[in-house]
């Protein structure tokens, strides 16, 4: 409490300027949340009169589309979040060294941030199109420089595995630079004297990585996992464009609103998505906090 009070007494003027923006955002959020909750428990009578009911949630519980969307979204998040962390960490370790051309490598890794998600998803849609996409042209040997591995083109959008896999690949490529920048900041905060002391004691690079880098990088890793997990749960653009036949929670909301013509069901699905994201984030947060405490004690 002493540190908190000291922080507020030292920065009260800065915090005072942030109060109007905070109240505005909070009020905006509460108004939207109230309207969504109200719509989620509303149905229309045959005469068009609204009435309060839980029928929307009953229909969702019995819906096979919701269960399939939950499975697809869970797998998307469980596979995609570690992949973003792995590629982000590998990239951060690669650009954290001083060598010729490192600036060019950093620029290349950050490039996905400069390309909008919609553009990336559209390019992937063209590349993996059936039957005349560029990937199929390469696989079937339609280009002179490609020997050809298949006799018939592959319909990547015919199965959940391939279509959601392509969508996941695009999402990981798009989010990797953010993870890299966060982890690179964490790597730069680790003092070089620790590695020098470890080298004097006979520790190699691999041992230094597991005994120094990973433990001290856990706060940055936790931030990456939390932020990217939330992004994976609510992802819409890549699954909508590349895997529209296999719904995830976010794309199912769009389907309920436009195809089912039911803003009430869409609102209920939105709250389900918020609840699932919140619960998974809390589980991940406390799991990472427990892991950090064990590492600190060790």
C-alpha cells in the first residue's frame, strides 16, 4: 500500500488528466454492455413485440454450431498462441545480436505490421484458391521452375484442418512482430554481466538460456501469452475470409446477425465470447503467476 500511495502522490497531476478519458471509455463500455445484455435476453412475439426470455441461451446450448465453434476457436487459440510466442522469441533472439545486416532483418520481421490483416487474408485466399491458386500451381507443376508433386489440385477450403490451418498461419505471421518487439524489450533489460559471469563459471549458451534468459524473460513472455491469447479467441478476419464454412465464435456472431437475421442471438453469442475469453485469460494469468513464483523460489 505504501508504494501505491507514493505512486499516486507523485503522479496525481498526470492521473488527473487521464480521469476524463477513463470515465468516457468506462461509460461507453457500460452502455454497450447493457445494450448487448438486454438484446441477448430479448425475443419477439409473432406480433413483433419484444419480451424478456432466456430462449436465446437455451438455443445456443442445444446448437451444434456453437459447440463446433467452441472447439474450432479453442484449438485456434491453443495452437496459435504458443506458435506466436515461439516465432516471436526466435525472431527476438535473432535480432538481439550485433551483426552485419541486423537492421534489415529487423525491418523484414516488422513488415507484417505494415500490411493490414484484410490484405494479408486476401492474398492468402488468392494463393490457396481452388483450383487455380498459386500454391496449387506450384504443387501441380504448372510453373516451369516447379517439378510438380501432385497430379490434382488441392481444395484447401474443403476441410476444417486445412482452411483453419491457413487462417492460423496468416494470423501467426501477422502477430509475430508484436510478440518479437515485447520479447526484444525484455531481452534488452537483461544485463550482459550475468552472461559473462555464467561464462566464467563454465556455462554454455544453452545452459545460460535456460538458467538466465528464460527466467528473467518470464514477465515479457506472460504479456505475450495473455495478449496474443485474447487476440486468438476473438479473431475474425482470417477465419471469415479463409475458413467461412467452419465457424469460430467471432464468425458465428456475424452469421447470426446477417444470415440468421437475429441480433438477439448475435448478442448472446457475443457475451459467450466475452465470457470464454475472460475465463481463459484468468486461467492463463494465474497459471503464469504460479509459474513465475516457482521459478523465483528456485
